[in-house]
């Protein structure tokens, strides 16, 4: 644990943050309170680092990134986005804590950084307790309080039997005094014990976590990686990693070439109709459902497993000479190109499925995930060819943050409503009222599914009501009225203010008369 100049200041700030967390989160849903608390925590970290004389280094941008995803938590209401934004925010704050005083993130050894992050989870839990006990012990011993309290303790022991005797006599003498004593002994407190316990848990939990995070951030910096050798010294680089590399290049090349042949054969068959669309699909004799459902997830699994295999082989394969390295890079790059073709096939299948059956959350997430996976594959090739693994690690991390940010900007539920309503406008008979199997009938749009989406979708649903027929509009109005009542009932203070819920409420207020 870091030796701190002013541990009492750190613990005091952590306690204040715990009290702020109780005021912001107790009895309130996710909303504007989340970015407010993250901003307070980041400000506290900067303040503590100044007091300790341990300022942060280039990785302070991680705090800004965490704050951005905290803001998205107050903007988007779609459940999957809430979970992803929360996960990204927590991960970024953890990375900020473990690398606060270190060099830029891309210069840190990945294995050591990961190990430090796992260790920090334990340290966040244990270090605040150690620091608090140390402060209490120092206070008592340093000021002689133990010796001063000894007579008081002896006096309490002597007075206890006398208190019991005199209290018993007074209780027998006065019924009012007896009632008060009865309430005191039966723990009938002037406040609700369960509520007080809940407040204490929130204050203590957040104070504990923030204190632990600041203590970890004040720890010693993670040593940066040594500079990579020049191009003519790559053999020395290979020797330094021999502990990991137990597989011969011949074995690895055999695996890669055989898989390349398999993938190439698959792509040769796929090429006949991969980009042919509906016309080529019709010539195969398969329906949309047979083509799109059959094999989509299998192809996506193949792409993910291939990426994992390529990463593993790059770590464990010995490349004894320049020719071996060139052959390995060529075989790996060929596999990446073939896997990109497999991803294109899966992408095409999902696109046909969406054209035929409309958009859902799962289809949008899987579709967009394939685009991000293609980017990661290209980053792998760049890292392999240039012998700079940080391109893959840093690029993959940055692209994941960009991918999640783009999802927040697009808003999947909003996109689902817009695209499916556009399908309905092109074919008004395509809208059905009941969820279930009808959702998977070609050229059908499930209105019940659209109405079940989050509040992010409500403004576009409200705007689409005039184009619906009478029956559809009545069903939509009934469910939207229930949604408005739900929004009204969930209004529990400014701490829960949420842009998505606010926009939904405004749209419903304009649409539905009180």
C-alpha cells in the first residue's frame, strides 16, 4: 500500500463521496446522478493527487472516457446499452486507478497491466480497512488516549451494578419512566432501522470503493515497456519471448495452411451467390429463413474462433528465421482475408434476414458486432506484419470504445422503430398486432414488439401513430397511455432525471391529452 502524506484527508473525502452517493442514488433510478457522482469522484482524485504530490500522467483521458459513458447512462434507456455503458464506465475507472501515475497506456506491458488490474480489485477491498485501522491506532497511541481512557473503563465497570439497581427501583416507582426504559431496552428507535441500515450500507460501500480506488491510484507507477529492438535485431526479440513460444513454425504453418484451404473452399462456394441478393437466393431454392437462419451464428462463431486461434499461434509459435516469419505472416494474413469473407457472408445473411423480417435488438447488435470484429481482424494483421502487438491491443481497446459510442449515438431502439415503420409505409398490410410467430412471417412488422421497446423508441412511435389504421392506433394509444403513467410513477426526484425518459414523456404529453 502506498505511503500517504495525508491519509486522513483521503479517508475524509471518501466519506464525503459516500454521503453524496447516498443523496444521489438512494431511492432513485439511473439518471443524471451517475455522471454527477463520477465527476465528483474524478475531481476528488485530482485533489488527493495534488495533496499527495503524486499528479496523474497521460492516462487521465481514461477519466474523461468514463465520464462520457456515465453521461450516456443518463441519455439512453435501452437495457443492453445501460449494461454496456455501466461495464465500460467501471472498466475505464479501474484502468484509470491502476495506471494513474504510469506512462501512456499503450506503453505499458499488457500482461503486467492485466495482473495489476486484477490485484487492484483485491486492494480496493482491503486497503481502506488497513488505512482506517492504522489511523485509529495512531490516534490512540500517539496521544496517549489508551492510558487516559483506562480510568473511565474502570468507572463504567464499577457503575454498572449500581445503574441496574437504581434503574430497577425507579422503574418500579414511575410508570412513565418505566415505559421509556422499556422502549429503550426493546430497541424501539425513533427512526426506521431498515432504512438507516440501507443508508449506512450505501455510504459505507461507496466510501470504501472510492477510498480504495484513490489508494490504488496513488501507488507506484507500472514500469513501461522497454523499447523494441531495431529491425535488424528481431532475433533478440524472438529470444526474449521464447518462454511463451513452444510450438514450431512448421506445425503452425501446417495448421494455418490446412485451415486456409478449408476456408478458401467455403468461400469459393459462397462466391456464387454471396453478393447476388434475393435473385441469386431464389435460384438456390432456399427461403429467406432457411438461408439467413441456417449458418449465421455458426459463421460468426468461426470468425471469433479463428481470431482466437491466430492470436494464440502468434504468441506460442517460434519463428526461427526471416523466411519463417514471412511465411507465418503470409499464412495468417491469408486466413484473416478468408475470415473477412466469411464475415461478409454472415453479414449478407443477416442483411437479407432484416430485409425480410425487420429489425430487432439482437439483429442490430450482431450485425454491428461483425463490423467491429472485422476492424479487430485488420488490426491484428497490422500488428503482426509490423511486429508491434500494441497496435492490436491499443487499437482493439480504442475501437471497442468507439463501437459502443456509435451504438449510443445511433440508439438501437430508435433505429428499430424508424426502419420497421418505413417498411410499413412501403407496405401498409405488413403491420401485425400480435407478437409471437407473426413476427417471423415474411413482410410482417410486429407492432407489439415495437411498443415493448424502451423509452428511447417512444418519440418515433408517437410520431408514427397518424399513419396507422384505426385498430392499430387504438392499441398503440392504450399501451402508450400505460407507458405515460409508468413514467409519471417512476419520477422520484431530480437525481433520476434522464434525457431518454424526458423525451418520451414530452412526446406522450403532446400526443395524449390529460
